[in-house]
């Protein structure tokens, strides 16, 4: 009778190897910490000893102006959050629809495939700021009945159009990464092409491209500030208006801190998901 794996105990040599690996890992972490502290100390020293440090403090690090501008900057950031929350699920839906359309093989969907290709090529190639300008300034000029003229709505539409194209290509890459044997197995089980895509291909594809999708959504949160260029009262515009009126630009840093408070946790979540996927793939 063979012993179960739960009865296995490492040998003294293996214990030595484990102890050595732990010691080397601690040494690397300590070295990284020392290098980081020294680099930050040098950066701070160079900054505070620069000739214009006093002027910089007065212009960008004023506690008085930070408190005075905080309510307007926070109210503007709420607009950014609403745009992000509304745009994100719409972008994901468009991305899935466009990606699936481009990967379809039925002749009946050839016009839709051509339209999907044109959509991704155009909106991936155009600068997002240009699309914001066209949507927010061009659409109201048409005076179309029933079409919203709110700059916030139109700015959100512009972001959806641009990021829908980015996300579509990310999801399409995930679909293309699924091995053909998965599709063949689904067809052997008498699943239709649509059922195979819905139940077999898409779940695996979305899971594989999760970290890149989160990266796109981090970028989307930052790019909501582009609508300030057309006069939407979001956080960056509120900070700029305060700075231009009071000749102090501390509110810009306050606005940046709001973005960091939201994007850094999303970035860490992206890193964690990517690491978890890598560990799962390697089987350890």
C-alpha cells in the first residue's frame, strides 16, 4: 500500500532549501525597501531645495485654497463618477457585441461584420478628445428632434464610442485565444453556434481578458475629465475655474487626488487578478 500525499514530510535538505529561499526573499524585499526610501529621499531633497520651492508651495500646496475649493471639486468629481458608472456597462455590452459579430462566420452577417470592422478602425484611430468635440459640438448643431443636447450625455456617448472599440478588440483577442478543440467539443454535444459562443467561448474569453479590461476601465475613469474641454462641470473644470479666478492651482492637485483614490484600488485589483490568473495557469 502506498502512503498518501498527506503523510509526506520534507527532508532536512528540502527544509534547508526552503529556509534559504525565504532568506533570499527577505533580503530582496529589504534591498527594494532601502532603494525606494533612498530614491524618495533624494527626490524630496531635490524638490525642497530647488530655487522655486517657495513659489511652488504658494501656488500648488496651499491648504487654505484646498479647503476652499474642495466642495466644488468634490461635486464635479461626482459627475465624473456618474459618467464612468453609466458608460462602463454600455461599453462592455458594445464590446461583446462587436467582438462576437467580427468573429461570426455566417454569410448573413457579412454587412454587420464590415460595419463592426469600420467601427473599430475609426474609433480606435481617432483621438478621444476629437470625438468628444464632435459629439458635444457637432450633434447639437444638427438640431435633431429627440436627440439629447446635454453636454454630459453627449460626452458620455463619445467615451462609449471610443472605449467600445478598444474593449471590442480586447474581447476579440480573448475569443481568438480559445482553443478550437473547445468549439469542436461543444459542437459534438449538439450545441448550436450561438450556444457555443454564449456558454463555452465567451465565459472563458472574458475570464482571460479580465485584467486588460480593468486597465481600459481605469483609463476610462481618467478620460472622463476630457469633457471639461467642452464645458461640462466636472472636477477638472471646477479646479481650473477656481485656479484661474484665484491665481492658485492647488485645486488641480485636489482633483488629482480624487482620481488617484479611485484608480489606484482599481489598478491593484487588476494586478491581483492578473497574478491569480497566472498562478492558476501555472498550476501553483
